[in-house]
């Protein structure tokens, strides 16, 4: 039976907790993202008056709330020496694990993509935005380089034609619940056979930037729709009209007609107190105000 420390936040963390709880393996504690975002003083009051879902899950499941302000902090290392886990399992985390932890414990990451493709931040967005047909979940050993460790297990997910960032995250995190049990079963049987990543097929994507939230209406309807789906719910989408950036909270695609077919993209077709209609490349888009 493995004794596990979990590091993570959000849906991926919750799925890993549920999956491990369905096995005979022990969760010694959870290190949550709140520890990075708030000082100890701030977190004390937040946990009382406005607890995060992460904290609520940890307390509901009666799990130990690991202290520290970084996975590379002296306090976190002291906690690991006290708890003596067999491994750390990571699900959603922005910090790079340092040598001090990696040389003492096997650290296992659940990355929501088919590595070596889509290394880096928010693969849910990038896999849709880049028009990939498949993505998935990769379990891999961690090293001192982001998402480059040897692969333990992978499972693919088809990206549907109406997939959003949110729906893809939901599917991927549900998959994690079963895959963590598969991984621990291999661990029990001493059957883990890691495979090195093939750098020939590697890609790395950064955090979503200002450039990615601006929708380009000179592109096709299919490309614009894919962009909008990929952004949901990570960031608001905007369109640039003249020198102003206008948010796209709700939208509907409309067909061109004889009067609009030859107009240039970004031409304002209609504008009132409730919505406006803009010309796109091969479409019209109605945006609610």
C-alpha cells in the first residue's frame, strides 16, 4: 500500500482524491494552492470566513492540510520528512519542483494532454485553439523541466466539434479518477515501465496572453467559433472595433445575405441598446451587450 501526498487544486485534485479513496492506498495529506496565494495570516481568516472549495474538500474528506508556502520551501520539506510518503502525486500546479524534493521522492504529475504535445500551461485551451482532434491525460514522472519526465500512462480523448475549454476539462478530470487507480495498481505490482518522451513530437504552449483573447474576424466562422470555445471559461473574449476593445459575453452566428456578403470584416451591421451585429469573414456575429 502506497502512502501518498497530493499537491494540486481544483477539479484535477478532487478527482485524484476520489480515485485514491477508492483504493487501499493512503492519502497522508494535501498541499493546496491557497498556500501559494495567501500569507499564513490572510489564509487563517479566509479559511474561517470565505473558505475555498479546495479547503472545504480537504476538511470534508478529513485529510491533513499540509503547511508551507511553496513545494520548494523548507517547511514543505519538513512536512515530507514528518509524513514520510512513498510518493507525491501532482494534479494542476504552476510551480516547478526543485531538486531538493525530486531527489528524495518520486513525484508523479497528471498532465491534461498527450505529452510530449501541449507541454506547458492550459492545454485545454490550446488543444482546441490549435484545432487538434485528440488530446488526453498523461501520467509522468516529474523532473526539473516542465512536463518532460518519462511517461507512465496515457489515455486519449476525442475533441468534439462543439467542445469548450470547460467541457474538455470536465472530461479530462473525470478520466483522472480512473487512471490514478490504474497507476497505483501498477505500483502495487511493481509493473511501472516508464517511457522517455520523444522530443521530435514535442510542443510547448505558454499561458493565455492578451493576444489570445482578441478574436480576429478576418478568419473563417469555423476558426472564430473554435477560438471562442477554447477561451471558455478561462478568459473573456474581445473584438477590436475601431480603437476600442469590446467584450463578447454572449454571441450568435448569423448567415450572410446579399446585402452583407461583400462588406469588409468588422463592418457594423446593426447597433442598439441590447446587441450589435458585426460582419466577419464569411459570417455575421450578433453580440449581446
